[in-house]
């Protein structure tokens, strides 16, 4: 069975055919630089010793630090983290953040393990990474991924700080931290929110290949995965007028052409551990069966290899928006393209997470929040502008309205605006390249744009002979 790294290689080579770069340089850009495989003992809750397998891959050092999440899953292996690290390199290039790609994985089930055991594994992982120089603000900066979140990032930051008490930038060693530990507002919802910004750009693109009108109002959406990414994407889609007609989870799937109440389904999932038994809509025993139902936009927001050659012919969406990493296999991608389905590729669409992680990293290095530098100045500017309007018009602005208009941006406002700008500009770059080079789809354009940008860095840094 093909691995995620196999998928990456096939997509990379398909895009490389449109490049005139030296094949030896392309091979260097494609190759993963480092893969560190670890085995370390951790005491379980019964006092026995478990040997934990873990991995950290650094795909490219053309920019440092390397950057990428750590996932906790019993399915993790070296090829998976290599593939995900490679995606991260090109994801960072597309959204213009100064990182090389990395990814990590730990072979445990975080959903059945006790919090105490997960904490012991996490802290021991940091010790292993630190001993081989695989973590640090200028070296390699992890982030949350499948099976991890703010809690694990807090443990990582605390352990790293203990190991490096003299490092004033210790909080920069990891992103996705809680706000109380110098995280940044908007990081939790960044991937899902960024995906919605990207979907809007695609809907507004008359040459994207779909037949849908601009804007999300009335669009029928199926979400696969109601974790962090799927939930926040679904919430933003709903707020912008889309109708969530399907929600697919690991235990079952729901479908209702009249729409599902996302918040109510999320509450049911939280209380019951899944969506099975939800008292509304049609229930499907299989998540994969759910994503085959009629919709305008399908948002795979779970794991890789969800759309394959076995079900690609039955996908009824007009747009497949890849909020997850590697949800579509190359064979399935060709089938979807042949059928006229527009695919918004993962290495662009889910780059909102690393974009806001970049903002958090900058905030931690500068030791000051963004709104602290800007808010008062903005409020003074707004106050002068409102004074001028009142003087010129002779009309007083009502006090409560004036108070709202005077307010400067919060840190969350700044993050949201910068994320929206990044996703908009990044889409425009790959869409323009697709037109200029007459490329077959957005995925090829995204890969070609990023591989040529990374290759240029190799040349300028003298990393290619």
C-alpha cells in the first residue's frame, strides 16, 4: 500500500515535469534531510515499563528552524512523518514563512492512555529530541497535530525550559501553546479558519474549474472529521451562510439535506464519544459512505487516504477542500480531475496552522504582543478621524457607537487579518502560476510554485554545487 511519502513523491514529480531546473537540484529538494527514530522506556500506570517508538523528520534545512507538528497515533511510522515533513516544507514556501519542513510522531494512543502516561511520554520525548539537537527556537519548532494539543505543547515548553534555564527564548521552542504560556489568540482555530479563507478564494476564482457561484451563502458542505480543524472550519462556514449537510466521524456519519446543527452535533460527540445515536438526519455506519453523499463542498479534515481509487467515482462534491494532510491519493486525484471536481490542495489549504504558528514564534522571540505595540496608536488615530468627521459634518456620533469605532485591534483581530491576507495572497500566487504555465490543476501549481522557490533558496545559499 502506498504511503504518504509515496503520494508526496508522485505529486512532486508530476509538478517537476513543468520545471526547467536541473534534475539533480530537484532530487535534492525532494529528499528528506534527517529522520531520527527513537525508542525510549516510559513507566506506565501499572508500574511496568513500555518502550515507546517515536520519530522526528526534518525534510529541508534551506531555512531554519524547521517547523512541523507532532502527532500521537499508533499508526505513526517513518514514511508517514517523512511525507508530512515534506509537505510542511512546501506549505511554508507557499505561505511565505521562513521555515523548513519537519514532522514528528509518537506511537501511542492518546485517547485511551491516561493523561499522566501521556505527560510522561511527552516529557521524555523532549529529552530525547533535545539530546540530539532536534528541538529549539532556532533549530526545530514542534506544534500540535493529530492526537496532540495545547496541553502537550505546554509540557514540551516546560520541559525544554527546565533543560535550558539560560535560554531567554525558551517559549519559542514550540507553538500552539495555551494563552497563559505565551501562546497566541487564533492559533487553535487557525487551520480551520484558514481553510475557509482558501475556500472563499477558490469560489471567487472564475478559472478554478467549478460551477459554483462566489461566496458561501447556501453552499452545501460535508465535513469529514469534527476534531479541532473540522469543528472550527464548520463553525466559520456556518457563520458565513453555508449549510452543513453531512458530518462524518470515525464511528459513524450523519447526513441531512436540510442541514445539521453543528454545535449540537459537537456537543453530542463530546458527551457520547462519537456521532452515532444522534437523533437527527440519516445515520451511516461508515464515515467513507457519508462523504459520498450529495454536496457542493466536501471538506476532509481528518486523516490521510480518505478519498481513494475505490470511492473517487462516487464523490458528488464540486469542490474537495483538503483541510487534512494527504486525504486524496494520486490515483483518486486523477479521477476527480477527470470528472471535473476541483481539488484545493492540502499544502495550501491547511497552511493556516503554520502561518499562525509563525506569528506565535515571532511574538515569543520579540517578547511583546502585537496589540501592545499597535492598539493605542490605532485608537488615537481613530479618535482624531472621528473628531474630524464630527467637525466637518456638524453631527455628533452617538457615544456607544463612537466607543466601538475608536477601539483599536485586539491581538486576535491582528492575527485573523494577517491570516486572511496570507491565504488570499498565497491563493493568488498559485492560481496565477496555473494560468501562466497552463498547468492542469491547483495541486500541480502549488507544488511547482513551492519546489521552485525552495530550489532557488538552495542555489542562493550555495547548497547546490
